[in-house]
C-alpha cells in the first residue's frame, strides 16, 4: 500500500512524533502514516511496531490511509 503525503503533512507528523512521545496512540498513528509514506507494507509496520492483526488501531490506520 502506498501513501503519498505532502511535505507539510510529513513535517506535521514528525512534529507529532517529537511532541507527543508519551501519547502512545498519537505517536503510533503518526509513525504508521510516515512508514506507509516511505513505502513499507502494513505487515512490515505491524512487525516493526509489534502490532498484531487483531489490533483495532491497525485496521483503522489501514482504512484511513486508503481514504487519504
């Protein structure tokens, strides 16, 4: 799955990663979107972030990324 983000969107997601390190859900959401933007598969992202297939967040990220 490919996701194309604008330069501004990438910068905003990176800002969220730096600012919200202790807000796990926001940090993971920003990280997943950036990893999709860089061309990683959902399977690779799940393994890298130790997320499982049953995780509702992963399914939500997939749906949102498809709608972007």
